[in-house]
C-alpha cells in the first residue's frame, strides 16, 4: 500500500519536499523558544511555520548584512519575521524561498551565500544581485 493512498492524496512528494528541506527548517526551529520568552508568536500558514519575537526582530535587524536588516528570512519551512505585519507583507516573497529550499534542500544555504558573493563580486550587490532574491522578487510581483 502506498502512503499517498492511505490518506487519499499524494503525500509522498510533499513529505519528500519537507524531508529534503528539513536541515534548513531545523535551523529555523532553533528560534522557536524565543517566541515564548520575548513577546512573540508562531503560526502555521499553508504548511509553513511563521515565527516572530523580539529576539528574532533583533537578529533580523542586527545580523543580516543589509541596510536596516531584513523584515523576514526563510529557513526551509520556517519563516522568521520581525512581527506579524512583516510576515504578512513578505509572505509571497518568502514563499518563493520556501520553494527554493524544497528544490535545493541542504544545499540551499551554501548556494544562497555563494549567489550573494557572486552578486558582490560582479557589482550587482549581495541582495539584488543574488539569483535567489531576483527569483523571489519576480514571484512576489506575480502574486500581486
């Protein structure tokens, strides 16, 4: 008996995507306790866990090498956001990154960092010159 037939749908491909992205998601889950201790929250939206907290907001502001930091960041099937409004505002963009994590699996973070380095070297910029970000902006525009 196939797993997908037990619950009436194609679970196997979905499960494979979650498992392939799991190393990245586990990094994101390290931030889950901060939602309990620094005025935060978590919510599952379309199969993605969205987290926000004071600590996460600080990490996104202080540790992301962009002017002013980032509003949100995707790690597998976990999206870290400064607050619920930032998560809602960046949802379409971050979902593209979720799909990228599903495709690249454990190689996503090294590939993302390499793409940022390439953008920096070519003068296009670490963020706007990053292929993953350009794809996310295109996907975001398609959603709106």
